[in-house]
C-alpha cells in the first residue's frame, strides 16, 4: 500500500458519514451544497500530488497492522465479545435507535432533532436498515477498518516500530497508576467531585469511546507523518473538518493546533499566499463542517461551561487534582523531551511540540460539558501527538542501542520507567478483557459475562437519564427555536 492510498482511504472513511449528514440531517438546498462541496473536496484531494504513490507497507506490515487492530477491536468492547464499559449502554442504543428510527432522530417523536455526533454510527446503521436488524458484522468491520487506518498512520510515522505504537497508545496513564498505588494505603490525594481534571491514555479512551478514538488516531498519526515528511500542514484541515461529525472535542483541539501551524506557515512565507490553494485546502473544508457545528449548537439546554474558579463545587480539589493529573504528566513529557534533545537523534520541529504541551497545560482550566468532556476527550490528540514526539527519536535505534543508551544514565533509566509505568493501566485492561468475555463465560460456570444489549432502551435520551443523569439526557435535546431547526432542518414533507 502507498501513502497516497492510505490518505485516500482515510479521507473516504471520514467523509462517508458526512455525506449521510447532508442527505438526512439538513434541508435540500443545504444538502445539495454540502454534497457538491464534499464531492469536490474528495476529487481534489485524490488529485493532490503531495502524497506519493510509493509503496510504504509490505505484506508483513499489513499483517502486523491488521492483527494489532483486530485485537484492539475485540478488546475495545465492540459487539460485546469482552468486557464493556458503561458507555456501551449509550453506544448500543445509538446503533439500535438509528436502525429503527427515521432520520434525523427526534425527541420527543414530533419534537426537535436530537443534537449528537453520530458520525461513527450512521454507516453501520444504514446497512442495518437494509439487512433488517442491527448488523454486528458491519459494526465490527467498520470499527476494524477505522482502527486499521489510524494505527497505520501511527505505525508509519514511528518508522514501523510496533512496540512504540503500543507505548504511544498507553502513554498518559501515569497519574492513574500513582493514584492506584496510593489507594492501596488508603490515601486519597483529593476528593472526587462531579467532574474531573484528568487525562487518560488513548488506549483507555478506546475502551470507552471508540467513535472518538478512530478519528483521533487518523488525525494524530497523519499530523506527525506530515511533520516528518515536511508536507504542508494545510493538508490536515480536511480530515479535521470531516471529523467534527465523529468527535467534536478532539476535532476542535486538533483544529486549534493545525490552525496555528497553518497561520505560522503563512507568516514564515511573508503572506505570499496561494489563494486558490487556501480556498481548496482551508476555506471549503471549514465551510463543509459549519452546518455540523450549527447543528451541535441547537441544544435546548446550554452546556455547562466556564473557568474552574467559576464553579463552587470542588474548589479545594482544583490544585491537587491539576498537579497530579496534569502536572505530573506534562512535567515528565517536558523532561524526557529536553533530555532526548541533548542526544544525537532525529527530531521533529520543536514549535508544534511546545504549542501542544502549552495547550495541554492551559485547557484543564476551562470546563465544558457536564462531566468536563472537553478536557477528557480534547486531550486525546494532545496525548497521542506528545507520545509520538517522545518516541520518534528512539525509532531510529535498535532496542539494543536504546538499552545501551539508557544503561549509562540513571536519569534516563528513571524516565524510561516512568514512561513504561503508564502501560500498567492498559495491560490491566487487557487482562480484564481476557478474564471477562463470552468464551470464559461458556467455559466456566463461575465466570459471569453478559454483553450489553442494543434494545434495552428505546432511545439515547432514556439511557442517558437512567444510567447517568437527567442533566446528561437534557444536554442533547434539541431547541425548537434554534437556528438549525428554523433554517437548516429537513422540511416536514421530506423527513
């Protein structure tokens, strides 16, 4: 497979759900404009000559990527082969509701449209409508394909070193390991409130939100690969724009990062701009995701938002929570990066790394979402890219040379242990999946495992209200007086 093929497949994969959005979620004039813009962007991107048709994956590479992502797909909880986190009550109901309901989905039935990012779900749900039931095979293949594309970008950016792909997926969980150790001695560094100031590894996110992990992997892996090859960063605008329908917070954060870097490239070029390229690579992709953003703003209830000091709850916990969950990670990343830069190893452009770390330090001070989803999910691309930045220099060395490099330095050994310790959470999740699964339940009468059903609730509103809270359910209910409902929603006779 060539890098051109990987780019084409990634764009098509992210784009298909956006076509569904324009066909079903907006009125005819907007739908026509949206479909035409998406078609133009797809054709234009296929003609783009930056990505080469040179083979980058051998048969062995494809086998390793396929086997890795097959394992990740199973462990993620998709289809309930292994342990599923509580979020799968929501995932499965969305598949079921999209399968049985007409689009766009409303609540109540004759009320406004539910405002949710359905990008991951709509393609399997559309096929399920044709097959007559929720099609688990299609859900599995769709997830596996997305993870294959995402891991493919990370794999090629890390010089095809699979061990570093795993380490990048696990990075970010050190604070959780520390808290788990402290809990063994009945020590709680802070009181857990209604929302958290914390970050998870992308492997942990995969077990909760595969719908958001997939576009994060594609964008993050492509981001670092483009930096390595020194391609134009405006090539990232299109996949980010297509990902808003999939995962709003990772896309928003990725958009900020890429937006700053694109403007930086304009400044470096003294604003000698190619306006045709800007229109194609920046403006039109932004226009494509604009109706989706307007759709997200059609909530009946305003989302909980504000700086941390604006909330009375948990004020005493802010400092210790920030230091443990954010400060420890970012301090470790900064020290490792600074130490590695002293060695004669290949490095990427330093400016994006400084930008990303700075955002990782600043974002936790703002809360957005009832459970602070902006921070939790928005940190996904930040953790991924930081991990790739840290491990990329080591991919030029064999494991033996890497060991020899560390052996002569106590500091390097300590830093390596800290980075590797992050993997303990992910490894424990794999052990959990190996313990609680359909096979173990069949083989042992003592093992109990029941996959979460698809049809336990009639709609996403009911499951959110029952499994989470009334506020969690209300935040996705549409506003009948919103701009979307008045000027963008499908006409009654076309629904």
